[in-house]
C-alpha cells in the first residue's frame, strides 16, 4: 500500500486548506485512514481519522474546524481545514491502518505535507 498526499501550503490565520491522500494497492489491508501531524519540537499526534464504515474521530484542538471525509471508491481521504490557527502549523502525514474506537494504528504512511499558518 502506498499513500500519496497533497494539498499543504502557506495560509494566513483564519484561512482554509484541504489535504488529500490517495492509497494505491490493496485496500483490504486497512479499515481506517487519517491524518497525523507533527509540529516542530513536538510528538506526532492524530489530528483526525475515519473508518471505512464512517466512524470519525478528531483531536480536541481541531474539533469544529477540521472535517475528515473519504471517497472509498477512490481510496482517498480528505481533510478540510478552516479557521486555521498558527498552532496548526505542522507537517501533516497521511496514514492507513487498523482503526477502532481508541484510534488509528497506522501501518502505512504517506509522505508529509507542510501546513504553515501565519499570524
């Protein structure tokens, strides 16, 4: 399974971005896809994830501002980000793996895409 992410960039605070990630290969190897992010000097954290069946989870700091969605036919996951804040600045990594109610255990990683929010 290979993941190809796109959509990062530089935006002013309050702006919006949409990230996309498409998985190629056998989709039967995972039941969830999502986005982790890593800010400078911080640990990687789960921003949002979504199961094949539509279960979604978000870290508290992005609730109400980020929306994750999937096109299962295209094996693609999207992250719509609005009302962006400087603290959202990070490298965002797409991941796919096994998901349950506690989180997404990533087996396959995409390349990171930089999101920079200026104040």
